[in-house]
C-alpha cells in the first residue's frame, strides 16, 4: 500500500480493540490487540482522540493536535501499514 493522501476530509479510526497509550516525553506507546507501537510524542493528541473511540477527519485531528494534515496523513499511513487503523471517506 502507498502513502495515505493528505486529504482533510478523510476519516481515521483505530481498528484494534482495547487500545491504550503509555509513555512520556521521549516516545508514546500505543498498545492494542497484543501489539505495541512506539511513536513520536508529538502525535499523542491524535492518538488520545483515536483511543477514545473517535472517528475523526484528518482536518479535525490536525486542528485538535496542532499538526498539519500532512503529518496526520503520515501517522495514518504508519498505523494503516501496521493494521492498527483504517482510513475511510465521511
């Protein structure tokens, strides 16, 4: 699969059950379905929204987190490639 496009209208949602976040300044760790992913701490606000069960557009996630839509799309690409999330249209 290629990179997820930086489209502010695309929706990102976790596909893993019982996801949880850990970690502090150096890294944030997403744990779900027996897997663990270490990610950069600047994506924590996006992950917090997703772990709560939210299905939000890239535009909404960018606005909530202070990231760009391109950065949200890069995170989405990483999560989708690990089978931890899915991207869809509204």
